[in-house]
């Protein structure tokens, strides 16, 4: 597609004093050929086509990047206003065929999965040929358990190759996978199994992460006490722990797969048939089962893998995200496998056995693209540059995802990790967008530290005035971020709650998709993501709803009321702080505070635990009973002098008491 960009000066300082970084020249020098696009101009041309002639653009890409069992005639139908978007309507395809078979036929010995176990040196490689056999066998097992096209299977697995096998085995028979992050509690797992209508659960005896054991099967057993519709549990033996197996319900993975042949034909599904559900937090207490469909989602994954990460045939791609979240779905599993490259499945943590773990993996496996959340980078930056001695000379692309990346962390990533020879792509997207939405394209887009830069193909951003709901045109503007056109990998619904889908995303600003984030467009038309404008907090790149944590706290017998707010945190981006008003007669104590934290761990999962709990006499409420979280945020930020008018509170004197409690704790 043309020649690589001519060398450009690496750093240009703008009048606004934000440095612009051109794709580093040294990245081109180590490129296996050249980037898929010749430069910014070609991006602009294609982008224009994707917006003005989306059917032509996406029709072409869908046929180029995916293999269809039956071709489609209609590229797109529906609209954002009516919430009935559908893509590649008559088309039929199979996700696992696209991720495995077509590559296995070409070269069965090519490595599909590079498994890095929690303990260094204990991993293994899985080739495309092996992957086809393992997926086929598990697909037989699921079929034998009664799983049919359209049925939901819950997956509660750590980051092991079998997690990839499980997702693809579901898709091979047209079943819908519903992965639940293996850090969720039994209660959260139960809610998701019930809401998704899962009939089978796939798990391990135990998990192992950062040298610690996680009792996955035990949590599944606990959750399933209240899930009468789950008839079968498949258990992969990861550690060999002695665990109870319920006869007739629980089956060992290794015993079952032995019974079945190593090939099963893929079941073609309609492009709009669901591929998976993935639960995510919203601004209310109940998690949403975001539904993605097959054709559109796969196209988004393949297209962003190709153009954002500039994936080429010989690449080895390492996304540090967990398969329990969307990042793991799209960039550990689907994007790299659709493009037929090797993907690293990493079971451990960046700090185990030491702070060089990521860099050792990158060095050992000659990783070409690395993708991780800023929270991990902050931890590693703080640990010290001495841990980043590795040369990592194959790295071309360094991705960031999940939260804004501070300029100094961005620069550290670029200089210390990338040695100024790899491009940073700060990718903005969401569970609901399915794939990267606003992001630089590696080798193509100039970048600015902390800036998500320009929209991906088909994404037409609007900056909207949150009060009037009007689009704000021009550059140098701030507002909330919305998208004006549908795109193939957008979520189609919230499982069993389509009205909630419409109300949350499509009816906030009629005719637009509302992201829930604030954003600015700078003087050059580049986008800067400012963070959520709703009651969603972002802790270490994990999305948490304050309402959900409040609901968990209120379950405790001593709690009368609770208010949860997100506060800035050096390491985790935001941290959860809880204000709890206890019932009359309950004694305040440290032990009680610990109980409240435990309550959240038990109800949601350890990652949602409040960092601080303040036990107060009462919460600041309006006369109509609405909790004024804004006041609590100000107090925590030490801005007690900027509380504004508190006379509208039903009892303004509670504020003084809360300030005392916070001061005492600090
Ligand atoms: C929210 C989506 C899909 C990625 C993993 C998180 C925030 C995501 C960025 C970024 C600033 C970002 C937004 C978004 N976010 N990427 N590059 N810069 N903020 O997925 O759990 O669905 O959360 O993460 O607030 O709305 P998620």
C-alpha cells in the first residue's frame, strides 16, 4: 500500500507546549516489511470513506479480513436512533474457523498461543494445529452435555491456554460464551450465571497468580448452590488440589476430552447471532450483560489488530489484559488469532517473581506488540528503571488502555521501555465499543503524551454540550463524548434489558451513541479523554459502579446508608472510598471498618474493596433525600473551603462531623 513515511523529526513542540511525536524512525528500521498504511494521508482518505461510504468501506474489509461460509448482501441496516443496528445481514460465518482453521490449514505448526505460566519457565506453546484439535474436543464435550447453538456457557477460568480453548469451543458450536473474571466473588458469579442463563460452567480446580492460589472451583461450588439450571461443570486440573467433585454434575476436562475425536466441523452462524456476553458495571447497581454479535465484532477486532497495532504475519503479540475483561477478549484472543499470529497468554502478574517479569517475557519471546493498562506501568515505573534493562529489540508497538495515561508515564513507557524505538498507541474504547475507537495507528498517526489522538475507521466523534445536548463544533472544545454513526463492533443490546441499552447509550442524546466519558478536541482536532462523567469509577483499569459497591455495603446488618466515591490515587488511578452511616446503637471500631471492606470483597470481589472506609453519623443529603456525593469528594480532596452552598441540605451540620472523621483518619 505505498512506501513507509519518510523520516520525520522525532519531536515537534507546538505553541500549546504539548510535544508531538512522529512514529519513531527506528521502528521502521526493525519492521518486517512496512506498515499497512503509507502514512497519515492514506489514513485520512480511508477514514473519509469509512464515514461517507461506510457500506463500501466495511463491505470490502469484511470480505478481506474474514472468511464467510455464506456471503452477505446487506452491509448495514438500522440506526442509532432506533437501536436496531445489524451488520452483514445475510452473512454466515464461524468465529473459531476464522481464528483457527484457516491458519491451521496453511501452517499447522505455527505457534498460536505462547503460554507464560505464573512460575517462569513452566509455560508451553500451542500450535494452530493443536489448537484446532483441543477446541474440537472440548466442542464435542460441550455438545455431549447438551449445549446447542444459542445456549450460554459461563467461563470462570484463570489466564491459561484452556481459557482461549474454552471461548473458541463455544463459538465453534454457535454457543454464546459468558466469561466471568476469576477475581469475582461467588455472589457475583451466581448473578452472572443466572442472568445469562448459562447451563454449563467451565473452571479449574484452582488458579495460580503471583505465587498465590485462588480457589476457583470452591467459588463455583458456592455460586452454583443457587443456580439450579446449571447441569454440568467442566473442571480443568491446573494445580492438582484436592477438590470435591459432585457426581453427575462435575467432570474433569482431561477425562472428557479423551473420549472425543480431534475434529468437529464448525457450525456456521448468522453474522448477527450473539458471540458473547460480557458483564460490565454501569451507573446503577446491577451489572449489564453487554452482548456482542459475531460478524461485526470479529471485523472490529481484526481491523484494529491490523491497523492500530500494525500486526504482520510473523509478529508475536502480547496483551497483558485478563480474558475476564473486554481487553482480553478482543486483544488476547480474537484480534491476534483472526490475523493468524502468536498471542501470549500470561497467567501471572507484572511483579512476580520480580518487577522484570513483563520485560523478561517480551525479551524471551521476541514480542513485537505489547499492550497493557497504565496502572501496571505506574507500578513498574515506581519500582525503578533498573528492572527494565532488557533490550526488547523486536518491540514496535506499545499500547495503553483502560484509563488516561499521565504524560510522565507515557514518556517513561516511550523512553525506558521502548528506548524510543517503538510507537505508543493510547487506545480509547469500551466494553460496549468492542474494539479500539479513538486511537493512533502504529506507524501512521503522530502522538501526544496522554492523548488518544484520532478516531478509528467508522467512528465519527461528537463533542456534546452535556446540558443542551447540542453538538459543539470546531476545535479547542470540551464536552461529553458521543459517536454519530453506528460501527460494526458496537454492542447490540444489554442481555434481557434492551430498554436499558437504549436508555444508557442511545437515548441520552437522541441519534448519538453516548460513551459516558468527558473529552476535549484540541486545536488540531485530536481527542483527549477526560474520564467518566457518570458514577463509574476506574480502579486499575477496572470499571466499578459506586452504586454497586453501595448496594454491597448496605447488605451488612450494621449499615444504615452508604455513599461511595472515587478519589484520585497515585497507583490505581482512582481508588474507592466509602462513607458509611451505621444503624443506631452500633459501636464504631476498626474491626467494623474491616468487616465493611470484607463485605464488598465477598459481595463483588477483592478488586472492588474500598481503600478507605469512613464511619459517619449521617450522610449529606438534600431535602428530597439525594446523597450529595460531590460534597464528600470535596472533603476527601481537602477542599472543605470550596463546598459551595450547603444550606440546601436537610441537615447542614452533618458536613462538619464528616470533616472531623476524615481529618481524624488522615
Ligand atoms: C472506560 C471503559 C476497553 C478498555 C478497557 C476498559 C476508560 C478506556 C481509555 C483511554 C482514557 C480510557 C473510559 C471508558 N478508558 N480506555 N485510552 N484513555 N480512558 O474497558 O471496563 O469497558 O471501561 O475506560 O472511561 O469509558 P471498560
